[in-house]
C-alpha cells in the first residue's frame, strides 16, 4: 500500500490537479474568486513561441502567497501546489518585471509587511 501525503491524496493526482485545475482543499492563503478576478488581468500573456502553457496560473499565485505567508523553503511547498521549481521561476520573473508587486497590491497585501512576517 502506498503512503499518502499529509493532505491525504496521491502525489501523482496532486500534480495532475495542478495541471488541470481540479479542485483541492483550500489553504488559508489561497485567492478567493473575487481576488482572482482582480489578479488575472495583471498576469503577463503567454509566449508566442515555444510550448503552450499548461500550468494553472491561479495555483502558481496561490503557491507564491503560501511561501510568502508561511515563509517556508521552496522545497517545502505542499505537493498539491505546483512544483517548487515552477513557482520559483514565476517568482523570479514576476518580481523582476513588477507583476508580483501589482498582484500583492491588488489583493491588499503590503509587500513590506509580508516580507517581514
């Protein structure tokens, strides 16, 4: 019998749910539907060349909020959120171009306060 992760689901199913957008148990740091409607238009569009994006950007934002609030190391992201290297890459890109700051402002998170938690 396979050991289950702390959230009680198969890790393979968790990754698939991130890719397909299926529901999972929410974390307190997850965006509400109202917050997502504010954030979605702020996200950069996909690339015109290369592979199409298959990751759920709402889950990427949820993972970024989780890391900032919980202050856990990247590798400690729960398995039902996107893989940590993916989230880390988006964090680096969006921090550099100002997207992350706009996201946090749109949902009412003060970047200075969050970084000091």
